């Protein structure tokens, strides 16, 4: 009878010890392999060590995201950004023809569904209406009170129109800052433009009605 063949390596079923290296099967593009080779040559690490180092850094940075968002935008807005962003990604990938990575951002229908989800969530998180704007029914008001109410509504309409014009002006200003990468107006402008990639070119277009 032939002797049983012995295989090297860690015995199957044994739980690895802390700090012990285990096999991780992974495939990368030729471009990524070249980048790892160059980084390993610079750092003096092996390619495996360099890949492990990069993965560890990526996971560490991912864990610091909530803290960075809170420092930048404040606690509640950071929560809104993480919540809405995750919901948009989920809906966009669900509606996409090719639900991989960020490809849904280039598909009109998937992007539209993600926007609808974001709008719905933001509306649900909106604070309650100002109780001072609540009014009684016309049958409960005298003629003088109705005239005063009509005048007050006209004044609110004028103010709303002015606020909307100012809001659109701020939107246009934000678009110009990011499109140009003007860091004198916003320190993260060029970074945001780089992250947006081809999406940045869409900013100059009028939104669809």
C-alpha cells in the first residue's frame, strides 16, 4: 500500500494564532500589481507585505471616517451624510443594469432612483413646520383678519421667492468652486473635483425638470 502523502503548510481545521499569517486568495489588475511592485520597491517590503500594509491602512482609515465627518460637518450632519449616502448607494446599485462599484452613477435611471431615495429620507428627517404658519379656516376669520392673512401670505411669498433666488445663487457658486477647483473659496474643492471624476462635468448642465 502506498504511503499517505503529507502536505506542508498549516494543518486544516487549526485556528490560526494571533499575528500568524494566513493565505488570502486575491486577483488584481496588471495596473494594480505594477503599483504594488513600485510601492514595495520604495518601502523595502515584499509585495505580500506591501499589499497587507495597504489593506490594513485602508481598513483603519475606513474606521476613522465617522470621526472625520463629525469634525468637518458636525455630528448630526455627519450622520445624515452617512445614512443618505449609504441608502443612495444601495438603491442605485439595486436599480442599475450593472450593479458593480460606482457604475450606477453613470446610469440615468439608477441615479434618478438614488436621488428619489435621498429626497424621501431628507423629507422624513425635516423638522416640523413652524406652528406660527398654521392658520385657521377662512370661515373662522373676520374680513379684516382675512385681509391681514392675505397680506401676510403675500409677504411670505415674496420672502420665499427671494430666499429661493439666493439659494440658487449659492448652488451656482458651489458648482463654480468645485468645477474650477478653487481652493481659495473651499480648501477641499480640488479634492472633491478629483473624487467626482466624470460627474464633475455634469455640474455645468442644467438639472432635468
